[in-house]
């Protein structure tokens, strides 16, 4: 069984050569599928986004999450 680090690296490697458009398409398809399976991949992408965002962007992300919870 793969551990979390292997899964992260696997997902990162799958997207490394993708264009922004390809990544957007994958995200949209994952969300539209309404399946729980893509949640791990989306979580890894979220982690990358979070780590590469400044505090203003993080606050914007948090506000958008909060709006979605209402």
C-alpha cells in the first residue's frame, strides 16, 4: 500500500507536464464527477496552492471556502 508521500508524489508527477488548461480541465472533471475518489488528488493540488500562496491569497481562499459552506 502506498503511503501519503508516495501518493502526493504520484499525483504531482501526473500533473507536472500539464498546461494550466489541462489542470483546470482535470479539476472541473473531478468536481463534476461528484465521486469521492478524486478528493485525494484535489487535496494534493490544494496543498500545492496553499504552500505557494501569500497571506492575501490564503485569506481569499478561506473567504471563498467560508462562502461555500453557507
